[in-house]
C-alpha cells in the first residue's frame, strides 16, 4: 500500500519519517503515553528510531498497518494508526502530545483516519474496511472519550485481558465501529455522561 497523506481543517496526517524521531522520542517521555499505550517504558531514542525504520514503512508496504504523524503547523503532535489490517477489519490506536490534548485535534485526526479506513480501496482512496476496533486498558478515560466521540460502540470488558507494564494482568475495554453504523456518539456504561 502506498502511504496516503490526509488533511483536516487544522492538521496534516502524513507518514512519520526519520526527521520525526526526536519529536516522537520527546512525546513518548510523557508518563501518560507510557502508562496507557504499548510504547516501551522507559522509552529510549532507539525505540523511536526502530518505530520509524521497522514499523512505519514496512507496515504500509505490507498493507498490515497504516501509521500517520499528526502535524499541526508542521509540528508532530501525535501518532495514530490502523493496525492488524486483515479480512476487512483493523484496530485504531493513538497517542498525543500532552500540550495538545483536549482541543479536539485527536478526534479530528481519528475521524479522517476512520473515514479513510472505511472508504473504498479503489484508486487508493481508502482501505475498504467493514469494522474498526478500539481497545484500551480499563480506566483509560481519555482514549475512551475519543473513541466514543467517533461513534464507536462499547462492546465490553475483557477481564484480565492483557498484561500491564508492571507484569500484572489487567482488564481491557473494547469497542467497535462498523462501516454501516450511525456515527452519532452513544452512552458507554464505563464513561460518565
């Protein structure tokens, strides 16, 4: 698959490159990014190098993962991806710079990626997915709020479904969005409001 650049009102989403390594390294020092995502902890510069060199380009080339850098006025402020692409489905994952949270930027970027994921694969306009999944460690309210705002439907709790960085088994929240779903946000039992 050829990398695709997406545009929103405020953002440009493009493939992360070696020029982004320092910004990726810096953002991944954030304790919340390390707490809630799968990035290594402690996060070293070589992790950012490996991510750009061994994950991003091969993922696009092999059609198994589409990764974008979220850019605001040219500055990398986050990363998001559709990964595990196979059989008409994928999973959405993301992280964001602490300085740019709670401004609607992640929702804006994710909406563009979800649209791309569901769009027809003819002429490279999308992937043609039928389903996009989301999951996170239980209690990750920030990530869950973004997923809910996109219209994802809460599907449940996987009890002790994953291993946290401290080695303890912990619960996961899961949600899904079908191409045919109305994307109007609905209540989630695990979120307020």
